[in-house]
């Protein structure tokens, strides 16, 4: 129980009891709480006929005065060490000090101080949970679902797929419409998923028209039952730029398959700088700049985040007039090094798959080694509005008086 419990007492001893319960007015829910029980928020409880705050609350000054454990942030008088927060002086964190959505009442703690002649006021409150959400970053180049597709937990809609980032897929979950704007089942499923994600527990999410993913903060994702190992080293063009020197003299052509930009070393700037010879290759896709191709395939769970399982499907006819010849060697590889294959052109200039040569294995391993581990990241986004304005409003009225 908080040492400041009496400051949070709200019950009027003369107030009418309801079935041996007393009413808490810390928030608009106004629970009637039996002795020994807590309200819906679990923050306030009935202890011997008094409403008190149940969460522990430690005040730095009180701990220091009573000889409690105190961990110094920095030595007094120490100069700025580059940190964003000057920890050489007392810093108000407000963690655990607020109430639940006190629109009617001012925040229980209002801290003022003067910094370089400017009056600063810190209002300590808590953002109501219905205005909160989480952003989930999933490190994978695999297609998990179209943008704006609904994300479900326990069969209920809890968010949507948002715009992908470089090497990662992004989800936006929670928020007021899912927590309180839909059915009770939707709100509960959303709340359960958010609490689990923020507490580093695994959550299974099903994306409409897409994949089933298991997300856990700090752990690699499972996508349709398969554990993701690595996020891509870069797009196909970037991979060509990084590893072109590794392939020079070992293979005649390299294609790095990628859903975003597929790279071709003989046409790419990196290849031209190294003096790479033309090969007469043709890529089926939308050419951007030399050696860089968009839209070679629809997104999916195949090579480089595309929907293809056979990389030869993105190749057209080889052109002998532009350098194609029998026996020419071809390496095709994905941006994680997870998929790779080796081919040689036959007498009709058709690529034929051959056993993968040891001379190229090290370059594929280098791609793998330079990939970051695939992880899930969960960012909690808290909302606050009316509570803060309510506190400011009371401050303003007191100032006017």
C-alpha cells in the first residue's frame, strides 16, 4: 500500500454505503468496492472502509529522509555528459504517481520549478488506456499481408497492416476504435493482445488475406509456422553494390532477387566500375536505372519476399548479340542468402541448374553473415489529452483567484 494512501482517500464517512461497499470517485467508472477488494482499475481498494491507492509509490525526498535505498543519477555539480536528460539535478519522472483519467479533478501531483528564469509546470497524470496503441515492427522481407489489411487476435479485429519499412513489416494495433468503439469481445481481445505484447509475451495474429504470425518482443517472428532467421542485408541493388567485388572473376552474371529492387551485376553501376562484361540477360520487370528492376513479381513468401519459387521465372530470352554464350555461368541469390542457385547456359542459351560450386559458397555466406537477426519490436504509444487539460484548467483558475 502506498505510504501516501491518506492523500488519495476520497470516501466521505457520512456517505451512504451500498451493500457494505463504498464508492470510489477516482475516475468516471465510480466503482462500489467491498472491503478487502479493489476496483476495476486495480489501483484503488477498500481497506477498512477507506478508499486508498494500492500501487506502491516512492517519493525520492521521502526515501532519502527515512534512509531508504536511493540510486544517484550522477554526482552533484557534474557537467553535461551528452545525455538528453541532465541527471545532475532532481528529475520528475511521474511514474506511478497519477490517477485514472481525472477530468473532473486536477492531477494529484503538480510540480513547479524555475529553470533559467522560466516557470515550468509538470502535471502528473496517467493516459487513459483506451487512447493507447502499439506499433509492431516485424523484421522480414516476406509478404505478411496487404497494407490496410485487418489484423486479428482471438478472431477479433485489433488493428491493421501499415506501410512497410526497409526490411521490416509494420502493424498498427489498438487505439480507441478497437478498444472501446467496437464490441466487448473486440475490446477485450485488443486489450489482451496489447498487454501481452508490452509484457514480452507471444501473441498469434492473423492477417486478413495474408499470413498468420506469432509476435514476441525481442524474439524472431514465426510466419505461417516458419521461424524467421534474418532480415535482409539490403535491397537487391544494395546487395549488388556490397558484394560485387566478391563475385568478380568467379561467375559471369549475378541476379539478386528482391521484392523491392532486383539487382543485376553486369548492368549495375558496381559492375560497370569493375569492368563487368555484358551478358545479354533479360529481366522481366520494370527497369528503373541500369541493373535495377522493380516489380519482378508480386510480393509473397518466396525468394526475396516475392511470390516466386523458381527464380528463372523472372528471366526472359538471353541475347547472343549482347554477350550471351553457351557455358556462361549465373548465380541467383536472395537478399538474405537463404535462397541461392547456380546455372549454366546450354547450347540454346537456356539456363540449366548445376551443383552449387564451392567457389561461390563463401559469397552467399557473407550475405548471411551481414544480415541482422530478425526480431520483433513493440512500441507502446500512450495517449493523453483531457486529463492534462483538466489539470491545466485548474491551475489557471487558481491563478486567476
